[in-house]
């Protein structure tokens, strides 16, 4: 058994264990919540949705398996090209402005000839953060000036965040926050960081003002939806309040009596019970035990992310782990916070748990990259040997 583990599961073994735990656990709430898609929405069958989820997870695990064997430095080399290509894809996605069920769905792009819909914003977010990690690594010994910041750093951030913002405000804000966190971790000067944030706030404010005052000039804008969600936050009326009230009722029921596996009542009345509000269904069916277990797994993943980032011997490796790992934790916290009504509805799925393809696959890509970094961690003996070799080469050079 240990031979199989060593052969197929490279890198950090505890992280692999937590990934597999999340994957296995996800079948229970997805099986239960997918009945809402069958009986309320009238889409497919419960077995069909469960089988689809299994296929998505299986593909995701193969993605992790493949990426763990790739030298993590390749991700940095591909980041610039990926950002350029995905900026174009985001522009195409924003222009197409398709609707699903009468709702603005301009964040989705259908792959021609397949009928498969993806969210380019999630892919672009990851590519931008990896690019920033590479930029910080390459410029760590240079003095930052507006000349070497404006085009290589400020422009990509403004373009990617700006293209995501009109159709997916919560993702854009989370991405902007993650960019700031990564820049701080990478030692980026605070004065330039505040300037970049100021420019972003200025452009965002102008966009919101134009969307509210001149709605005909901006199509596919969700500004009015954002305003409605903020205004109805903690209110007892309106569609968003309906979602929150049912989520809170599901959580209250679970904390009081724990309905049991598959016995959720609110999965039939709670919109997005299989994705955005799946945490409420988990608490309803598994009570405080299920909630603590799930939160505990994500906290343990955060600990492993920090350990891997601290042990890897390169600056890029450290920044890369934080760039792809912290968004998983932040997204899970945001999803849970929405379910318990700590923040307005954002539409963020619960990583590895919510029903859907793009979210799970992007999370798996992140895990694969982290595991790729962990495979390159050197032991103390190897590091000492490297230092000895460098010292010997230095002595030969000056002899």
C-alpha cells in the first residue's frame, strides 16, 4: 500500500488526504441538494447529477495527478501568455452577453461545438495571481518605480479585474483583495500598493456611476443587482432575503435537531442549494458536527499551504503556493459567510463541494500546483549540500 502511495501520490501526503476527504464528502450534500434540480427546476435525474459530479471530480483528480508531476517553474513561464489570452477571452465573454433563464449570464462562455459552459473569470483570476508571483520574484532585487510597475504590473491587474468586474463583481473584488495580499507577502512597497488600489477604486466608481446614471451606455451590467443585494442585506423582504432566510432556517434546524443524510427540507425551497448555499444544506443534515468537520478540513488545508510555502527553498515557490492556495480558503470562507448571513449574497461556490465543473477543476488545478511545489521541497541535508557546493564554486571563482 505504501508503495502505491509513494508511486502515485507525489508531494505532500497530508494535503492529498484532505483533498480526497473533501472529494468523498462532496457526494453526500450534492446527492441530497441535487433533488432540487430535479423536482423544482425539472432538470435531469438525481442519479444523473450524481454521476456528472463523479465524472467532474474524477477529471479533477486526474488534473491534480498530472500537475503534481510538472516542475512548478513552468507555471510562471506560462503566466504572461495566459494573462494575455484570457484577457481576450474575457472580452469576448463580456461582449457575447448571453442570458440563462432570463438572468444575466455574461460571465459564462460556451465552448463551440461542445455545449459546455465555463467561467473564464475563474481561470483568469488564477493566471493573474501566478503572473504577479512571477513578477515579484523577478523584481525582488530591483527598486520599484512607476516605470517598472505601470506596464508589467498595474496594466494586467486593471485589465483582468476590470473585465471581470461588470459581470461578476464579487469575484473581481476577491481577486483585487488577493492581489493586494500577494503583493504585501511579496514585499511590494505600500505606497505603490495604495496608489494601485486608488486607481482601481476610481475606475470602479466611474463604472458604477455611469451604469446607474446612463444604463443604456453599459450593457450586461449587474450594478443594480449588487445595489439590491446590499440594500436588502438583513432585510425581511425581497428575493435575496428569501434566499438568506431559508438558508438561516436550514442552519437553525440542523443545529437544533440534525435532519440526517438526505433528509433536508429546505433543499426544495432554497435556490442554488446545490452550489452557492450548499453549506446551509450540510448544516441542516449533519448539524454542528458536519459544519465543524468541513471548516476543520479547510483550516488543515490552510496549515499545509503555510507549511509548504515556508519549506520550499525558492521565493517563487513560496509566492506561487500562496497565489493559488489562499483563494481556495478565502472562497470557502465567503461561501460559508453568505450562508450564515454575515455578508451579502455573492454567488461564490464552496470549493470541491458545490455542484459544478469550472469551480472544481480550477480548485484541482490549484491543488495540483501546490503539490507540484511540495515535490521540490529539499531536506535539510540537501540544502546543506547545496550551500557547500555554492561555497566551493565561489572559492574556485576567486582563486
